[in-house]
C-alpha cells in the first residue's frame, strides 16, 4: 500500500442473533477451506 492512503474506521455492524449464527457458520466453512485466515491486528480490517 502507498503511504498516502489511510484506513477508514467504521463502527461495528450488529446482526440479529439468527443471522449472527449463520455468519459464524459460513466463516467457519471459509476458514476450513483455506479461503480466509485469521489475523491479529490490521488497520485495514472491516468490522464484521
């Protein structure tokens, strides 16, 4: 990334409990498939 770009901070998005469980299941599938991976800290992370 070029130094002139800044990360935009956004508030955390809230989901209803039923949808939250579905999102967690889908994230687990993507993690298991190796499509996504966890990171500890980054200014470019979206608040999901």
